[in-house]
């Protein structure tokens, strides 16, 4: 896998409440972004807790991730456990009251990407000529769009566009969404916090990732452009593509 993972505070925030993890282990291709929320440093705490707990569950079950069913089970259990532990801390510690975090994770297995998510951090699949969002925002405006109460263009400027309807740690129980998509040789998997997609049009994201020479330069360019457009939030990006040279070598043997 070729991976670029970067996070930036942005232009308007004093600290970065996003956390991320990008595996360097080819046998555990796990990638996670968490976007924390809460007063003081609580959002930072929540996002870091989510990453650590999810990582631990995947490492503990590393030898068992051998089928779609087992991978989905691990994703579900990891996010449920993270929710439970973060919620318990938010209830028991005054400084952490009301904290929570979004999360989106991707796991690669047998030419497919398994996406688990809660909140409005996103996953996209980019092909040569199109970009497709493969998560659904757990937000108030998205619920209004689905009901037909507002249009997508109205949602861009809605006064409650930042209201999240689901997040880890904000309630005792949590609904988790899991999607499975094909991951082809020329595709790019993009995980990001809302600090990216709220600042940049999807067409710009597609063009930058496909036309820049290497993945890391593309991700740096996206962060720079998001900041130039206002940088209203923390910006975190993980971009992943298959290493074609490695694949070709494996196919020859």
C-alpha cells in the first residue's frame, strides 16, 4: 500500500482535536480518522481515545481477520467498545463532560475496503474520472435533505450544518454503519475530517489527487488549499492506493 497521512490545525483553531492512525503493517492495513469535540481539551482526549481503543481491538484480533464476517464483527465491536469507554469517562470526569468524537476507519482485505463510521468524517473512493462518497454524514442537515425539507445547496449554508446526530461517546448506545466497496488497482481511498470537504469542492479533491505526481504531495496540496480557502477547522487526510509494482511482482510469481 502507498499511504499519505497528514493533519493540520487549520487557520482558525488554536489546537488540533483530530487524531489519526495509518498502519505501516501490510498484514494489518487499518486506517482511522477521529474528529473530536467538546470543551477545553476534551475533544482531543476523545479522538485519541477512539484511535487507541480501535487499534487495540484490531491488533488483538489480527490473526482472526480472515473473512468478511470476522472483519465486520471486529469493526462493530471496536467502535462499540470505544463508545462505551469514552462515554463512561465523559460522565465520570467533569473536565470531559460532553466530549465525543466522529470516527471513520478503512480496512483492506481481498480487493475490498471495509468502512466503519460514526459521525461526519468521510470516506471517498476516487477513480480516474470520478469521486464517490461511500459514507453518509450523520448530521442534522443530511437528515433534512433525506426528508426533502431542504436541498443540498441549501444545506451548504444552513445555520445548523455542523450539528452531528451521531458521535462516539455522546450516548450509552451507538448505531454503527459499515460499508464494503471494491478497491481496484487505480483507485484511491480517501479518509478525511470535515475540515477538508467543507473547504474544498469534490472536483478539486479529485483533480488534485489524480494529477499530482505523488500521493504525499497531493495531500499536502489539499491541506494548503483548504487553509487558503479559510481553514475554518482542523484538517486531517489519509490517502491510500495499491502499490502496482508490488502487485505486478506478486502476479508474476
